[in-house]
């Protein structure tokens, strides 16, 4: 009997240990089922997302009277864990329906997206499926505004896959609805602190720099998440998307890396320059090879010969110094494509100069309102042999004068066109012409059959040292003596129609070194 009790006691202990081991094993598997790609200290958020199908569309219902806009935020899912250098392409077809399911509008929105990575090249978005993290791209969104929603009460979404590497697309739909915010300030203060910080993160002064109108706009509307019609798991599939905070919709330049607009971009045939007005130190920061960099200081008075400068190393392997630079012009050249960021003694960034030009072509012309009796400076850039037609009208739309300006199109070794993707492209040098207007002049139009960039300025002559004789019927180059005259003040003439229609381009320019 004694040994039977001992055996039963041993069996009981073994059963308890096995049960404890099984519970511990299940607990360990449960902990590892949501294993992250990388250990992070920031907070994370989880969002319920819905899988789009190319065969069966998702239908979302929203209140027509209270919905101002609809936002469709989508993430593409890669078919494998491979980090793709090229973007993945897909399209979403959306249809607006009325309460009777009649189709009102139908559109297709195309997306191109890359894998969402942070600076450490670790994934910041992921879906967990069968204890495996799926590769998720950066969020892409589009909006449907109130003008399209006046009669619609439903929106239907369907996936149009465009690449075999696409495993699927998940979406989140939000409707913008007005809130009943009677006391704007109290409503703003009731918002969670994290929400307010995310809303004001773009502002350099934080929440204290917000204007009352900005606060009113922030609390007047709310984005409410919409759910698709049907039964989960039968009519649609839902999942949970893990994202690191703060998250943003990431945009990419899919042809190349985006370049810092505060940096000086140089390559063979395209140089940059910095005008130095005071004696002081400059520091340079770059990720490129400094052996490809050539720095030359020029004396603008031309009393001294150009001096080639050498960089001094610092503790930071990417940062160098140029001490005791005298007033003059610092010309930056490089034998390879390079971005350099410059800072002064106060560690303030020395930003390059930019200017906007209006784009002329065969379909678009520029029109400016001018003051009669003034002098107009036309700053133009275009290919060699291109012409610009300048026509001056009075207030009764009668043609007073017509000029044809021919451009030489000399390539500029310093100026560059900055594309929306922040790429720099070589352009022609700036060519300036003067038009002396009659007292009856009221409006001037500029047109061209070529791709020409133009900028118009009104020149206010305050003090002229040298007397010039310019016939009213002749358009000629601005004389060199007048180019640096301190008594000329140029006031840009703005064409708001061209600005609002996005027919303006950004140009970066630098001073040329003395010949």
C-alpha cells in the first residue's frame, strides 16, 4: 500500500508538471504570435483594415447629409518578405451609388507604393497572419469631396491588380462629418494630448502658434471610420494592421532618391555658389566623397586671384569646416553627383536661392496687369531660337504694341530646374529684356510656341547714374552698367491664375563667378 501511494504521488506530480509545461508553452507561443519585425521604443497603433477583392466589391454606407468628404487609405501587401527596390502598382475602382444602388459615378484611382521603412531600414507597418509578418507598403490615399457626394449614399470599392507580386490590398474608409462644437477652445482642450501634438507637429511653435481659425477647423470636423456591408468572414475579410507612431502617409520619388531642397546640388557641368557678405566660418556636411569636391573662392572686386580651398576635418566624419572666409563668392563644383549642406557660425543653414517662373507653351499664355508709363523687365529661359510674343493692350483691349523676342538659349552652368520630385535639371541661362510702356498701357500678354519659362517684373527707377537712351519701339538687352545699378528696385508682377492652375515651376539659381 505504501508503494502504491508513492507511485500515485509521483504520477500526480508528473501530470502537474506536464500540465504546467503545456500551459507555459501555449503562453510562449501566444506571446510570439505577434512578434515584431524590429524592437521599437515608440508607441504602436492597431487599425482594423478590410481586404479588397478584384471580384466582389466592398460597399460602404454613409449619411449623405452629414458627410462632407470620404478618405480612402490603402496599403498594398507584398507576396513575400523581399524588400523591393521598385514600387508596386495597383488601382482601386470606386463607384458612387444612391440609396437604390444606382450607379452615379465611376472612377479608377491608380497607386504606386513602396515598402514602408524607417531610417534604420526596419519595417514600420505589418500584418500578422499565421504568426508571420506580411510585408506592407506605405499608405496611399485619395479623397472624394462633397461635390461628388450630393446624391450618393454608398461607395463601392474594387481592387484592380496590376502586378503579380501583389498579394492583396487592405483599405480603411473614413467619412468627414461636422461636429457640434459650441465652445471651440474647450473642445480643443478636451482632445487627447497626443492628438493635439500630432495636429501641431508641423508647426515650429507648437500649439501656442496656432491661430483661432486653425483651431476652429481642427474641431469643426471629425473623421469617422466606416464599416463595409455584410458579415465579417463571409462577405468580407478583416485584419489588423500594426503601425508605429507617429505615422504619416509617405510619398516617394519613384525614379530616384529625393534631394534636400536646403542642400546645394552639384554634378559635372552644374555648379553652385554662395555669396559671402561677411568674414566668418562655414561648415559643410555631405554624405559624398569630398575628394570629388572642388571649392574655389572668388574676389568679386577682381583685385585678387581665385583661391582653391581645402576642407578641415572635424569629429563628425560627414562634416567639415572652412574657417576665416572673406567676403566674395564661393563656387562649388564636384566630379560626381553630390548634395552639400552649408551652415554659418551660428549653425544656421545657408539655403540656396529659389525663384518661380511661369510656364509658356502653345496652349498656355501669361497675362499681366501693368501700370502705364512704367518699365517692364522680362526674365525668360528657353531653348535656342525660341521666340516670345509680347503684346501690350490698353484698358479697352486695343493692341498698342507687339514685340517678338528671340532667345539665344545659352546653357547655364549654375541654374537648375527643380521638379516636383526634387530632381534638378539643367536649364538655359536667364535672358532679360526691357519693355518701356506708354501711358495708355494696361495689360501685357506673353505667348510662345515653345516651352519657355518667364517672369515679369516692374522696374521702379529711383536713381540712375548713367543716362540711357532706349527707343520706345525697340526691345533690347539690359545694359551691363544697369545690371548692377543700386538704384533699381524690381517688383515682381504676380499672375494668380497661373499660380492656382499650377503652371509655375521652381528654379534654383546661383551667382556666376567673375570672368
